[in-house]
C-alpha cells in the first residue's frame, strides 16, 4: 500500500526500513502513515533553503549511536523525535486518542481470554457428542493454553521488528480462523487441533498488550493504566463460564459457546484492522526516515530500527537471550518460579468451581457459572485502591526528582524532571495481599459445606480475586518487567516466564478434576492453601533483597556497561 521498500545505501546492516508486511498495513495505520508523510513534507518545506543537515547529525535530538555493530557510516543521518514534546510520539498523543487505542487493546485481550474457556461449562455435553470422557475433554482448553505458551516466545521479537499493529491484525485473523475451525470441528481430534492453533495464533496478541500500554503511557501513568488493562483478563476469565453456563442451562447446542467467542473475536478483528494505530516508536521513526528519504532525495536518513538485523536473526537472538536468562539471570528465575507456583494455585482453584458450588450447594448450571463473577468483584475492590497506589507512587517520584534532579533518563521518552523509583517499590501491594492468599483458600476449604451459607464461599472467592489481582497486577508487568529499566530485556524475561506460566497452568488443568474427585474440595483447598502459605513471604523477599539480586544481573540496563547511554543497552544484547 505504501509502494516498494526503499533500500538506500546504508551498508549491509540496513536490511529493511519498512518490511514485507507493508501490504498488510491496516486502515488506521495506513492513515497514520500518510499523515506522517504530510507532516514530514510540511516540515521540510518550511526549512530555510540554506539550512543543510550535516552527515551523522541526528534528526530530532539523538545524542549517541548504538555500538553493537549497528554503526552509521560517515554519510548517515540518524532520525529521532523532534524533542520530548514531539506530537507524533505516542506518549504525546491526546488523552482521547491514547484512550481510544487503549480500549481497542483492552477488548482484544478480553476476547482472547474469553475464548480460552468458551465451552468450559459444556464439557459433559461435548464429551457425549464426541464419545470421550470428561477428563479427556479437558484436553481441549488445555491445548489452547499450551498454544499460548508456545507462541509467547515469539511475540516480543516479532512486535519489536514489524511493530504492534501488524501483530494485532495477523494474530486476530489467525485466532478467528482457528476459532471457526473449533466451532465446526466434526470430532474430538479436530477440536483439540483447532483449539491449540487458536491459542497459538492469539498468543502474540496476549503477550504484547503490556508493551502497547508502555508505548503510550509513562511509568507514572502506568500505575493506573495497567490495572485497568488487567481487568480485561479477569473479566474474560469470569464472564466466559458465566455465559457458557447459562447457554448450557438453556439447552442450546454446545457449539453456541464457540460461536459467541467467534463473534466477540470477529468484532475485535474489525476494530483492530480499521481503528488500531501503530504505537511502537521505532517503527514510527522508521516511517519518518522513509518519508525524509523520499521527500529530500537523500538516501542517508536512517532510524535506529533500520539498523536492526533481520527478523530471523532477531528471533534467534531473543530466544537465546530468553533461555540464557534461565541460567544467568537470578531475578528472572526466582520471580518466575514464584509466579509459576502462584498460577498452579490459581488454575487449580478455578477448575474446582463445579465441585465447590455445584456439588456442595446443588446449584443450577447457570447459577454455578455466575459464581465466577465473585472474582471480578474482588478485582474491582482492588481497583478501588489504585488511586491510592497512584498518589503514593507519584509522591515517591517527586521525592526522587527533588533528590536526584535530572541525573539519568528513566524511560525511552524523557519526562523532564522525572525520576522513577526502584522496581521493588511497585511490589509493596503484593507484600500486603500475599498473606491473605492462603487465608481465602483455607476459608473456602473449611466452610464449603451445605450447612454453611453459600455467601461464605462467595466471600472467600471475592477475597481470592482481590489477592490474585494484587499479586498479578504489580508483579507481572511492574515487579518483573521493570527489573530491567527502560524496558531493556523485559520482553525476553516476560516471554520465557509467560511460556512456563501457561505450560504449568495447562498441566494443572489436566489433573484438577481427578484431584477434586479424589481429595474432595476440603482437602484440595487445604493443599492449595499450604502452597500459598509457603509462597506468602516471597513478595517481601523480593522487596527486601531485590536490589542485591539485581546487582548480580548481566542484563538489567542499570547495572550493565552502557554502550548506548540513552537506550541503556548493555553488553548482553550482542550474541556474536
């Protein structure tokens, strides 16, 4: 749609300023691309005729050049933003424009999580239709989870090469196509295959939504933006069994569950194609460099993105780095093990609702599924604390600003006068809620009896949702990703942990039903509560010892030797 790729004389390291996905550039992104071209033309026409740009002179205020083999020749001109207030930078878009993009990402995440358990309350009918046992039918949603685990390894490097927008669109197309296959599957084997492919196709979308938030919001704004984004996952997790249960109670064909998921995902595909803008700054700067080359006729304008190696090489580097972190990055290993254990508890708990409320209280199918909404209630209660968290974090930022001034740039977009606290400061809400995590499990285990009101069990589930939110929201994006200032290596860290988190979550799905059948709700909750009790001190440990652990890091930008000071790149980026 934008014409052939321009390959100017920038040496062998300039591989593709605008890759092959240009033909897939969706409508909103295409309009964004054209507006950027008009802005570049207008800005160039207003430049005084005698004002020349010297070779190697950065456009837009870049100060240094990367040193990992991505060097510039004497003729190259590095393109950057026109200062910290450049309106083309996604961080400087209007509140309305950013929030509109935020809402599109939100509904995409909701649709993907909704599809994960679309037919969760129809397992008995599906098993009868396909002539398999109910335990075997759990393989279908499990394979969806395994698909997400496998695809998460590739999400970061792909989105960092082609941009966020193509990933959302292609991921949504594949996800919708395989959901259609699952809805029409003629047998159990076909259903399992299509569900796995649906998870694989949608995985990249699920794994970059946090990066999309970071593209548009600075660290202070992310203290409220990320909790709101996380609500999409919690709402999808809770609404899926609720709607599925009422469909089952209405005696509608079980395939309606898949059709509802398909309709929701199809609507988000429309939004992604026609309304979702590109938010990844390196890609936007690559567009700007391309327009400058076309407008001026000077082939020496390049962006940082133009100097990156090929997609295959970047995938290899990112995958090697992710696996390398397992043996040489202690903060990733320790926090990853904690999150895996937490999700074993979470998924083990979620798989027991039919036993907790169906068997104990003999609820109808629709009401049994409605009990999942107590999780959302707990999350909303936690959201009520976000304004307090925001004010405390901003207060800490202002304190550091007063103490440190402008000693270092804390993020990819410099917010003048702003500094950011240590990553451990974001973990303190998890320190508070972690002790309540085993409490709600023991509470449910010892009060889940017919002679005790169902509201007791619902209260325990609400507390569970509150604790789960407090741990997930502050640890996954903040405590873990922000262990790497400026986002350097965060994608690799989150990729490998997401892979293992969903792998173990899928595995617990397979054994949960036999576990509840064999141990009963009381003993299963007791076992999960004991695991949660062992995990309770973990947030305090990371809050207390996190700085010392990160000092041993070979990857975290703050402690690696800065090769490119503004980007805080670090030695581990090179795998030559």
